[in-house]
C-alpha cells in the first residue's frame, strides 16, 4: 500500500475463501447453532455489523435531530408554519424517487464488485450513477420549482398562509435539489464498499450548518433578515451544499481508498453498467413511486382533518422518522455485507450476517419504544406547547412505540433483499401495503368510523405490521441467495 493511502478495514468475510465448498458448512448445521467458517468468530461478525452501522446510525440520528430542531424552530411561528413545511414533504420525496432507486442499484452493484475484488468496475458504477443523477436532478429541479404552488395546493393546503409558506419553502428546496441528489449518490456508493463513516462526517457538518443558519434566518438574529419558513428552507440547502463539497472531496482526493473519482476517466454512458444499475434499481423505483403515491393519498386524507390535527400529525411523523434511523442504519450494514458476501459467492456468510444484524437492531428498537412510552408528551411539547397538540400527540406516540420492533425488522430484512438484488419483491410488498392498506384504512377510519387522527395511525400501524410479515416471509424463503445481478 502506498504511503498516505487509506487502509480499508478487514471484514470477517475477508478471511473466508471465495466460492468455498458450502457442503461442509451445511453438514455442520446444528439444531441450535450454525458452525461458522474456520477463522471467523461470532464476535468478529457482530463487530463488522456495528462498524458499518454505527456511523450510519450517527449520521441518520443527527440528520433527523437537525430536522426535528428545524421543525421545532418553525413550530414557534405557529401551527400554520408546521403545516406549511409538512405539505412539502411528500412532493419533495416524490422527486427524489428516481435517485433513490438508482442509489439502491448503485449500492448493490458496488458491494458485489467489492466482494469480487473489482475496483475498476466499482468505480465505473460510481461514475455512471453520478452522471445519471446530475442529468436527472437538473430536469427535476426545473419542474419542481415551477410546479411548487400547484403541488402544495394539491397536498391539501386549507388556508392562504399555509399555501404561501409551503410554496416558498418548496421552491427554495428545488433550487438546492441538484447538490442534494448528488450527495445521496456519493453516499450510496460509499455504503456499497462498507464506508459509512465518510458519509457520517459530511452529513454531520451539513446538519450543524443547517441548525446554525436556522437560528439566524428564521428569526433574524445577528443582523440577518427574519425569513420565517423561507429561512428554514434556505438553511437546509446551504447545509446540503456544504455536504456536497465535502462528499466530492472525499472521493476525489488521491488517497480516497477503494473508490476514487477521476474526471479523466470520463462519464460517457456505459450500457452494461446502466443496465446493471437499473436491473436492481427499477423495481426499487416502482416501489418508491408506489410508496409516494400511497403517502400522498394518506397525507391528503389526514390534511382534511384541519390545521391543528395535521400539525400534530406532522410532529408525530417527524418523531417516527427519528426511529427510522435504527432500522435504516442496520439496513445499510445488511445491504453492504450481504452484497459483498454474495459477490464472493458465500450465501452462508450472507445469512449469518443477516441474523446478527437483525438481533442488534431489535435491541435498539425496544429501547426506543420504551423512551416513546415514558416521555411521549414531553417529546411532543418540544415542538409546540399547544395543549391540543401535546395531548393528541402523546396518544399517537403510543402507536409509534408499538410498531418499533416490527419496523426495525422490516428495514433490516429489506436491506438484506436489496443487497442481494431482490428489489422486485419489496416493490410488490410496498404496493400492497402502502398504496392499498394504509390509505384505504385511513379513509375508512376517518370518514366512516370518524376516529380522527388516531384512526389514521391505526392504518399506519396495520401497514407496518403487514409489511414486516411479508418481508420476513420473503427473506425466509431464501430465494434472495441465488439471484443473479
């Protein structure tokens, strides 16, 4: 290794021979315990999972905390401001759908090539993903900017103040859409090689910049203009721009490690690489489109309950998003490790990593559930101290606590399936649950049974439970171990 070059930590998988005969391992399967390959210990495998997951967890946690602080600061302007920001969430996520799908494909393919020892192919995938992201995000940015008012109105803005606030917030987000999309592409390929620490660093910096600028731009401190919700949106995209600069520096510096972006290598389309990315990513795109369609219907249904109810719903959705960091972080570890194992033709190791990842995620999920039960009202009151919002929000947090173990299991096992390239199954499951079950039950609970906001969260809990069951059944079937990508 050249002087100054970054050393990539070894995984337990690196101690195992590629394509080693699995019959011996299968013969050692005990009723209670599976024998690990020679030289690999249980402790080493847990260490691999945690080493990849903890930076992702810190990154996701701090990102969501910044989002929570963002919403708390906006919430001090009134319920209308919470509603304004909330109405922009689904349209923004809808525009990110295509890039999230490409990111799934890029992560899976980079992980496979890392396992197969092909850095040339992994770097080619990275360049193709960045090229497609740049072109697509420029187009989406223009469309989103000029359609912002229509989208906020479509989402169910019930008063002029929420419509105006939501429109300016979304327009500013669309101005910063290109750097945000490019940063997510870099993050995806880094995770493919198991490097979640670099993404953690630049996203933490982005969140710190965001929170500091929130203080200046929302309320007008230190001589800055008081911009309200527009200031919150501007702070977000400036923080993201800082992350983009750091992300590209990380992959372009001479000692960047396994992935190294060199402009002289070119960005001309490569049919084989694009085909590989879309083979895995296209079902993920359908999954995301279906999810966004279902979430939009669900959100519009809740918005019909009025400003206070929707503001409470937005607060609780923001809190639930904090709990996603557990399943998402360990899902990242599962995707990377499973992809590398299958690239090395070791499905046995992929299964062992999957089991250990799920166990750790379940422990964290139970701890989060306990916090939500014990401090429900105090957490909601951080956003807004309106007694109606605090009381209703405290009730909703009981639903969030209940679904924690199921939600964590679902995210992690979905990460396993994506790492294996089995994205078609998760797309079908999402279609059934998010597009049919959640909005259908929400409409029934709100309009037929008149259960209000709690009824909407009964629908969400039912969606999570069914989705968790279906993902577990797909994982247990074992077909993901033999998928060709």
